[in-house]
């Protein structure tokens, strides 16, 4: 096992009857990183987390934590702790007693337990609230009590199963930053499961994207966004416009293509794509398109189209533009600097794009 890694999963598979929940899972998690498993419901990410925690055993493969094979080691003997989606706060206990629950069989003295409880509550900025009743806590405070209860045992790895899903949007965004700050301050490995792409992008050093039980791509948020390995990942990580294209020539790591609507372009080959062919699929992020009433200057390719719909989001406006050669209207995201909507349904417009904004997604299916 690489000494920089805290967890290694090798060929892990888990089946429930004839259903294969996880298959061929190979993954190495580094010491001190914030790692997220991201994917739609039913993709196997929670099953993978529960196998790391010891709540489920793999049918095949091995799980190593800090160099030790976890085969046959129960959850309470592993150097991990888990924060559940529901928090599982005991309503009849106060904050201090909730945090102390996991220490009852630790053999610590009352003084040592009090010090550990205070230390854990200070970490999550709940110092001085030991006597507060659980039913007097806000949603964000309950989430932090659950974190303190996990951290008081000083695990090497903290496992988080959709930890923010019960919070409203504003509190959820605030807690994302708090969790990231907490992880960086204490320096242990966090492994989080989520189906929220923006949550994973905001908080993680690396993200593993899963579909149908398989780990498809592991990369930093910026690489996943800029160089997704296929259409599934591209569609799941942010918005994406898909266009058919034809490869007309190749020069080193660049390809000459004829993209639907935009015509001839030169784009970089995506190193994460496994298969290429003459019939190519390319993607363009909505914020990488320029929209104007007249043909925009300074772009590598332009195309005329018509606005089919407009969506006002406050900080941004999304225009949907029909162009020849595209099966669906292209989404264009524009920052709303002046609180105005500049184009209406039915308007004739021009779109512009740079070569560098067109993402190679490999062979078109």
C-alpha cells in the first residue's frame, strides 16, 4: 500500500441477489484529502461507503485502511466513523451527552471525557453548548453535533452519507464551507457521498463519479469539468450542450473537426476519452457561448440561430437557441450584470465560441 494513501479498494464487488450494486471498484484515497463519491441515486456510492465503514462486507475484492486489510473487522473496530444522512441525534439527551455517547466504553476518566467532548465541540464551533437540549437545536447545529460525536473518537477517516441533504438551500451552502474549513483544520480524510454535483465541486479535492455500480472517472473538480471522459460525466457535472462533429484531420494532440452549425474548428484531443472515431461528439458549456444580435467579433466560430426560450435565474439568464444541425436548442448562460433580459423568444441571434471551449467527448454513439 502506498504510504500516501489511507484507504485502498481493490476489485471490490457487492451483490444483492442478482443485482450488482458495485463492481470492479478500484480506488485509492489519500491521507488528508476531501474526497466525494458522486452519482445518481442507485449508482452504488452509498454501498461503497458502507463497505468502507464495515456495515456491509464486499463479496469480492479487498478494502485496506491505513495498510490493514479490513476483512472480518467490524465497524466499531475500524479507524473510521460515520455521519449519517439523518444525523441520528438522540432527542432525550443534551448536546454533551450526545457527543459523549460513543465514549462510554472507551475507558476514559470523567475528566478525560470532558476534555474530549469540549475539544470536539470547539472544533465544530459549539463550545459552551453542552447543556443545550437536542430539541432546542437548529438544523445546522444538529448537523454539527453529529460531526462532533463522530470526531470525538478521533477517527483517521470521517465518512459522510449525504450529510447536508436535510438542510435548506442557504444553510446547506453555509455548511458546505464550514465542513470544508473543518476538514482542512483537523487534517483527516473526509469521504462524502452525494448526488449534488455543486456540493461535490465546492467541497472536494477529488471526486469519483459513479454510474450503475461502476466508478467511471476520478479527478479534481476542475479536470472533471474541463475534460469529462464521456457524455454521462459531462451531463452530470454542470450544464453541457452536445453537438455531433466529424473529424477531418489530426495533428499531434489536436483535431480538425466539422462541428454541427459551427463548421470547421481545431480542438484539443481529450486525454480522458478512451475511444475516438471519425464520428465525434463534442460539448460546449453554456457559459462558454457568446450571444449577440449581430455576428460577434474575435471568435473562432459563429453560427446564426433563434431564441426558443428564456429562463431568468436572478444572477444569470439562460437563453435557449435553435441552430441548424443540433438536435436540441443550445443553452447559453449569461451573467446578469445589469438586471435585464436582452433577448426574447423568437429573436434572431448569433452565437460565438472559441476552439478552446469545445470539449472532445470521444466516439459518437
